[in-house]
């Protein structure tokens, strides 16, 4: 499985998913349903964006995703 996994392509798919969440139109809902939809979109975006920002590689058959969560001005 590890040999068949294109890590860069996987990360690119997560980047695309994050962009898609940002462009997702609000459905015609109101009130609490609207709030839940917006909250879920925020969680989806964050999760997809985190993986989309990762640097990935396979080490000894283990997928390793490295994500720098420090603010941009503190990254080295």
C-alpha cells in the first residue's frame, strides 16, 4: 500500500477540499440549522487545511505528515 500512495497527490486533494469548503454555498436553511452548517464548514476547512499544509513522506511503511502549527512569522 505504501508504495502505491502518492503523498503529494493526497495532500493536493486535501488542499482542494479546503478550497471547496470555502466556496461551498449556504443551503437555504435558517436559525440553528444554519449555525450548525457554518460550524461544520469551519471544522471541515480547518481539518482539510491542516492536512493540506502538511509535508508528507513514507518512512519504513508509515505515513508521516509534518505540520508546522506555529504562526507564520515564527516558522523557521
